[in-house]
C-alpha cells in the first residue's frame, strides 16, 4: 500500500531584509533538497514575510519506516542549514 510522508517546517531567515533575500535562500534549499533527497518541496505559508517561511516536504513510497527516516534526515539537514534556523516541524504519514 502506498504511504505518503509529509514534513512541515517553519524556518527563520534572520538576515533577510526583503522577499528577494528570502527567495534566494528558499531556492537554494529547494534545489539542494530535490537533488539530494528525491522529494517534492514547496513553500506554503508566510509568503509575504521576508524573514520566515513554511515549507512542506513530501515523499511517497511503500515503506513508512524508510519515509520517516528520510524525512528525519532532511529535518536534521535543515537544523544545520547555515542561512536558516529551524523553528518548528511536524511529520505525518498518510
């Protein structure tokens, strides 16, 4: 049976003073994430806030344990991201 894992992240970009600064960081996160983790990623909230963002990372597969492990690894990567601070996260498997 198909399982879908969803990781919601809320990040802060403390140095961003404009939406252009924010978009640069989000683009970098999206590009590196897609290459390294083979997931879908999208910004879904706080679109007009220059120093904060909400991201959804989605992964599908048949093994829920594998999906949770991969999303957890991505969360740890975000915790160490040099340009952004991870504020909060939530994981859900459907």
